[in-house]
């Protein structure tokens, strides 16, 4: 059937062709999202019996508990970080950061590291904020120092650490000193050895809203969808490893100092606990030494599964693949060194 021409003399487009030139589901060449959603729902309804049996298994109950706990712990602070990131992107002029930080990158690193003490959030909040700092022209070395220090030395985390270790107040000092040392060392290391091609700067989104308020909420929606997806992936990985790991390997590792430090460092990566709560988990591991617990508290806020996923999504997989191992080694070294001085 011949289509009526439009007002320019060309054949009028069908609804399917107007939607990006794609065919509709009616001609059998394209299946849209509604069809996919209906198909998935039908499969769930038809397979609800086997699905219930799978979800009722103890390992799945453990998996869901860890997954929900990680997401619920991290999500409020992720939202806080996204709000701060959007505020930096929309309301703060780039010239502010040029005035606030020293011009020399070597001095900007410790200043940015100490600035992390004023952000009352966890590691999920620091990633989008660090991305916004890079977008606003802050040197990556300083942004890295802030990224690592903010979740480890802010007042909320240090207060939680003091409450969790009432008989060992030196744990607060040790956590502050070791974490700040790692943050500055990684910043200086990037300044010395980092390459531009290793770091993918976060995309500077443009917002065409009628006001700064509209631009702010556009930025919030963009960053929540972007960072939230990687948070979910990291939480799924942490839940999977937690559910399948044997329960008695910690007891056998605690007797050897080297094995104890290594075990708690790896456990900090796998559990992906929010930095506001990790001190209470560390305090419950009574069979381990204070030095091993300090390593747990230094490593966790700097590199874990959900952080790796979020850093890869924000700065690129090439950056995360180099950044994570170096941070892990430096965090263990700083924790052991500080612990040997304190105890």
C-alpha cells in the first residue's frame, strides 16, 4: 500500500521508522523492551516453583542477606556522594579548586588527603566526588589522595572506630595515620609514574536545563544510574564469595602472624563492608592480633569488590587494574608498619 506523502512531498514514515529507524515487533524483525519484559515475567510465573526452591536453599539465603546488606549500607552514602558530585559540577566554579589547592601537585596531594577528613561518608561517596574533582580540573594525583583518605579518616569513621575499640584508643590514631600515609603515597606515586592514557577522565556531561536546579537534578540522575549499576555488580560479587567461602579458614589463619595479616586483608576486599561499619566487624574477630585488625581497617575503605567495580566504571578498567593492586600492597605495608610501632 502506498503511503501518503508528507508536506515536503516525501512518503510519510511509519511509527516504527520514526523511532530511530528501527522496525517494530509487528514485522518480526525487532523485539522491543516491552516484549522482553513480558517474556521475562511469563518465564518467572511459569518457573516460580523451581525458583522458590532455589531461593529457599541456605546458600541462597546467605547470598541474599549479604547482597542486600552491602547495597543498603552503601546506597545512602553513594547518594550523598552523588549529591556532592552534582553540586561540585553545577554550583562550584572551576576557579575555586585552583585557589583552594596549592599550585604544585606535590603539595596538593597532602592537602587533598587531609580534606578527606571533612566528608562524612564512606568509600561509595568518595568515588563520584573524586570523579567530579577530576572533571573540574583538579590534578588526578590530588583527586586520588582524596578518594582514598575520605572514607578512612572522616569523623564518622574515626568515631565508630573509637566506639568499637574502647580499650584500644590507639587504634583510632593508627587508622588515621596509616590511611593518610597510603592516600598521600598513592597520590605521589601517580604523579611520578602515572600516565595519561591509563586514566579515562569521567565524561563531562552537559545539562541543558532551564536553571541550575534542573541541571543539578539531571546530574544526580545520571550519576546515580551510572555508579549504582557498578555498586550492584560489586555487591553481587561480594555476596557470591561470602556465600561459598568456608567458615573455618579464619581460625586456622589467625595463629600465624603473616597468614593473619594476609587473611584479613583479603577478607576486607571480599566482604566490601562500608567503612562506617567495618570497625565493629574487625573488633568481633577476637582471635586476630590488633595489627591484623588494623590492616583490615586500612585496606577495606580503599579497595574492595564494589569499589573496584565503581572505580573501573568511573575512571576506566585500565586505571582500576593498576590502581587496585598498588593500593592493596601499600595499605598492607602501612598497616603492618603502623601496627608494629603502636603494639
